[in-house]
């Protein structure tokens, strides 16, 4: 089965920044840039003349020549409920960030943009869309994973990505921690955690052993009826 391709619209008045952002998008599998708009008028015209190609994701700057980016944000929100929006901007004012958060922004990235930070946002978007499209109903654990992907703790994890060892991604680590916390009483094996997160047993074990190494989890041997004992991981929090 072919993986879906997500359409991206970039709204950025600086053509050099727009081209850099376009290049970033095209380096991430599963995304296709369908348009570059420099002004609010161009953006509204583009969105009002859509045929079969509708953007799934809009990358929006706050500083646009003919309109306040937040005003444009709310117009898009009002008319295109199914489109997610990521702010990519130099605006750091608290009121701007607060309003974007209240409007259900998918993410807020401050310029200059680091590609690894940018890629994690697109990967999270892709994972979330994939989870929502593959099922008719979600249980609480799955909902928690989706909503926590945009929580303050998740944002902090992204900031700390550079401090993590090679092979440990902050987004996956946050998911592992969430699942581990749900099994704080009984513990969980690497195999079971891998199934819950959607990663291999060996990858799950790598993340779990990392948490053990920083004292956020502990490992105990679980002796079953048959075969070798398994390592059972328990959260220390």
C-alpha cells in the first residue's frame, strides 16, 4: 500500500526563506509543496480557487506585508477546518504565541529554522494523521499519545533533543515514557512496549535501557513458565 502524500502551502513574503522552507519540506518523505504565497491576498486567492488539490498543512509566517498573520490564521481556521497550520516566524511575543495556541496551532517554530527541528514537526504531523486515518475509534492511551505530542512537555523534549544520545529521538522517547507511566504498577517488557508505540522490540529496548541509565526507570527480571526470564521495565516516576 502506497503511503499518503501530504500537500503543503507555504506563506512567506521573503522569497529566499520561502525557497529554503520549500527545500526543507521536499527533504521529508511524504510531503509535497503545492504553492508559495507572499501576501495575505495571494493566500486567500489561492485557497478560494482550490480544485482537487487542497493543502493538508499550511506553513504560515506572522509578518506578512498586507495582513497580520494571526488575522490570516483565523480566516483559514474559519474556512478550512481540516487544514493544520504551523507558524514559522520570528515573532516571539507571548500574546502572539498564546493566540496561536488558542486557535489550535499544530506547532510554532521560531526562525531561523533548524532542519532537524522542522523535520520532527512534519514527522509528528504525518504520524498523527496516519493514526487518525487508520482507525474509526481510539482508546484513551492512543488519544493521550496524540494530545501529548503537542503538550508543553513535548515541546521541552524537542528543545532538549541535542542533548540526547545518538539513536534516541525526543518524540519517540516521550511516547515511550507515556506508555511506561501507564504500566507503573506492573511494568512492561520491551516487546509489549514496542507494540504499543509502533517500534521494534530492539528499538524499544534501546529507549528503555536509556531511561534506566538516567534513573527514570528500573529493570527487573520476570520469570515466566517457559523460556528465559524477560526484563521487565518499571517507571521510577
